[in-house]
């Protein structure tokens, strides 16, 4: 990791997309919670946090299309085409989703994990246009096409959302499929260029300004395997 939990400053809000282990780690959350004012999570995920010792009054739990305003920022849980569960037997006992984050001068979208779905167009029509969308772009496989997107679908999702620019996420940290670690970013940048879609590609841990989004192809400096 480029930083540690101990290095992080005080954090106002943490949003969770779903309870899969690569998105919700118990050990990390127990340490992380000491720096967080409030958590906003899908239905059912609150129980995990309480079990790990996080105070109930620090947690808001939402259904799809419900919203929470915290310190003047609106957080809306929106649909995603995925699933939940922390074992092979408890799938879909908690909710999963994507997030719309709106302030007076900024409108963001965070996809969580999702297969390609018409919900992106619905969300774009209802809540867009977005200044920036963070869209998952990794761990794809033809057997998982319903729950993870191929790179060309990521680009289409950005178009459907009516995003001015998008950042592909969730493609370099966890090795969940048989493709090389950098295949998703190679394919999604190529498809974005072909379709004249604005894409930003910050390095993991890089701090950036939304008015000056990074687009260096930094992965070319690293080996494929």
C-alpha cells in the first residue's frame, strides 16, 4: 500500500458499496473507525460494523435511492448489478450498490462492483451529469459478465452516466481473474480514445485536483507479470 491507516487524517465520511472481503475488511475497519466520524452503508452492512465494535450512532444504513445528508453533502445509494456475502452460503443477505455524492459545486459517482446494466443510464438521467465517475474495471471474465464489466462496458457506462470524465478503479490491487494486472487499463484507455471519452488515470495513492486530472500511462513503466 502507498500509505497506512495510521498515516490518514481525520475522515468525515466513509461509504461502503458491499460486504465482499476486498471492499470491507474487518481488521482494517476496526483500526480505521477511530479516524472516521460517520459510515454510510447499504442495508444489512451496519450489523458487520456493530459486531466489530463501531458505535451504532456512527452508522447510517440506506436502501436503494435513499439518501443521507451529512455536513451539507448528499449521499444517495443507487443500484448496481452485483451481489453480497462473506461466505459461500450467505449471498444477498445484505444489500450492495453504487453511490451518488452531491455538493453545491460537485457531483460524483462511485460504481462499487457491477456488471453492465441499464441502471447506469437511469442514474445518469436522474442524477447526472457527473463531474467525475469512479467506475470499476477489473476482475472480469466471461463467466462473471453479469457482475463485473469488461473494459468496453466501462466506457459505455461512463457515457450512460453522462460523466465529464471517469477514473477506472479496482483493476490493479486485487488479482481476481486470469488476465494480467495491467490488461484492464490498457484496454479501457484504448477504447476511451477510440470513442473520444475523457478518462483519468492517477496512480494508486496519487492526490489530484479535479480541475487538473492526471492521465499519464504510468503502468507502462512496470512489468506485466
